[in-house]
C-alpha cells in the first residue's frame, strides 16, 4: 500500500521520466520535464497568490499540458480544486463560483465576460498572458522539488455532477481518498486495468480535464509509459474516426452515444482505425447487440466501464471477457477487486444472486458526501455505503447486470414499471438501433410509456410491430403509447442521453 500523498507519485514520475514525451499538443511535443517545470512555476504563482492547504481554487481551463500541470501544482499545494466544466448556465456558474471559493484560475480562452461577471469580486488568476490578470505561468521556477503537502482530511477536489436537474451536486473527495484512488497508483490497478493500460501508447484526450474520467485515464496513459495526444481542433464529433487515423491513436474514452456515432460514421465513410488497442466506453449501459457489432468492426479493443461520480470506477468488462460468453457481453463486467457491492431489496436487506435489487457500493476512494448539501448526502451516503439508485443483479459467474434506474419508474394503473427493460426489448428488434423510454402523465392510466427510437441504418421500423414486440415480451402495460423516430438522441453535458430533452418534445 502506498504511503505517498496524492499527487506525489505523479510528480515523481515527471522527475524520473525526464525527456520522455508525455504530451503531443497539436504540433508541440511536451516532455515530462517540461510538465514538471510548468508545475513548479504555477505552484510559485499560486503560492504567491495565497493558495495553500485548504484553499478553495475553482479551475476553468482548456485541455492543455499547462492545465494538467496546473492541476497537479494546485494539488501539490494542498488546495481544494472545484473544476468548472464547459456548458454551464450563467446561473450555475455564479452558484459554483460563490460556493466558498477563494480564487479562480482560468486560461486566456476562458477569460470571458460571462466568466468574469460570475466571478464577481473573486480573485482571478490566469494560466497565460492576459492584460489585466496575474499570469501564474510567468512565475520563476526555483528548481526546488515539488512535494505534495495536502492534509489527509482536507477536501482535494469537488467532482460535480452534470447539473441536468438544476445546480450540479459536488461529490467531496479528500486527499486521503485520492491517495487510495487507482489512477495515480499502479499498485492498485486490477488485472483488467492493466490489460486496458497495455494499449494506451497514444491516448486521445479531449473534452475537459475537470472530468474525473478524462483525468483518470490521462494519468493511466502517462504512468504506463504512453503519450497523451491533444488535437488542435477539439470539436471532434464530426470526424472522430479521422482523428484516430491521422494521429494513429491507440486509446481513448467515449460515451455510449459517441461510440454509436463512430460506428455509423465508419459505415458510411470508412477510415483506417486499426491503430486502436483500447477504447473505454462508459457513462451508460452499452446495448449488447451494438457491443458485439463494435467488437466485430473494431476488433477486441472495446472495454466497458461502470462507475459513479461518488465512487469512481466500479466494474470493467474487457473485450476478451465479452467475446467469451453471452452472459458477460450483456453485463458491465465484474466489480473491481477493491470495490464492494451489495444488491439490496426494498427492505434494505441483501438479495440472493440473480435477484434484482438496488446496487449499494463501497470503494476506498469514494466521496465522503456532497459539498454544502447534507440533505442530499443523507439520501445517497448510507452507513458507509453509496446508494447508486441503479437496479441490477449479479449472475452466477459474478458479472453485474444493470436493468434500470430506481428513479426511472413509470407507474401504470398503480403498478411500477422500469424504463430499462422496455428500452432493452425495443433495442433487440432487428430494425432498431437505439431506444429510450420516458413516462408522462396520462388521464387513463396515471402515467404511460413513450418511446423514442433511432432506427438502424436503412431500416424503416413499423410502429405497430414495435408495440406488438413489447407486448409479447413485457405485457400490455409496457407497450409505448407513442413511438417517435429520431435520428439521434440528444446528449446532456455529462455525455449521457438527455431524457429530459426527449420528454419535453
């Protein structure tokens, strides 16, 4: 077990790797030594601005090597990082920056009128040159070793949820918890993680480093000897496969909808993506048929991960396992060796294997609550366990199967039905690519099922046939009152399907 406070292992690896390339940023190559020098300069600049143990530092920066170095520097100083992701409303931004933050660190790209207005009287520092702001990159590098000085009980970071239902909730992770988290500590990597890391020689990074998942896998890439590749043009959606081909990418992470878009793009505009060795897909359950299709078309490179903002990575399914059995293919893998799982019934008692219940989880690095939200924390953090609100079961081989969300219930004639099973049945129809189900008020039945379907390319599903398909498998109450065909599902800020947007149609 490591006794090094986060992020000391990362800082030590920077020192040891020296001239080994850690980042390719557009046409730039950035070595580990370059990143360490940048981290020392930023640490000096932050220290001069009063940042130290317990300081609340909000960070809004683009994906760059400098942003990575700045985050490591702030953690080395023992600050509390509140990552401000793109896409927040003005109200959400004002809320987060007013929530016990002591300073704001931005880069020139985020030095906007909206950001400065939301910051109000908050001290603002810049990661680069800006006419009216202190530039922390301009501080001198004194060459002294950068040592982690976080206090175990202090909050290291606030991991915000998407905020799709209002202001984002912030999961609180202490320095003690981050020092037990797996990404920065190879000794904690499970065999599945090591199998994944073996393919991360050229890891594509995009989105935001304030994403827990994006930062985790960037750390795995550099700590396993790989290079993190950051394209100059970060709007990757229209040409994601082309970026993989151009940069000979071997690994990346993506949401399930992005994988579907990638497969559709390759069908109509094929390019060479044979360089891929590891493609981690997470955020929502992967349809087994599409998973099998991805394995056929991309090769044995697609991993599926299941996790929670509050608990981190919980389970992983390797392509080797997915190809070995149908049961594994339909699961989200086995739980990681340091994670604990209980499947509980409505009475709170564990249920036998194979029986559906709500998943309660524990990890050594889990959040300890929600920032400034004890009421919500009391509902989710229960006697040391995290209530996921996911419904599922564990099969005889130890694979975890998700069947829906505890909150995604549709009450038809006073009986409870879950959206997940209806979606899976619809997605099993030969003409259906993706299916999403919501419940809406209905004068006759209280609520009714409404389905949104993305057809398979070239297919023309028949609504009556789809309704009969559901009825024959799940019964009349689960039959969609309406079926709406869509070309693609709207995606929320978290990268997950936005059912609220569908329900509003």
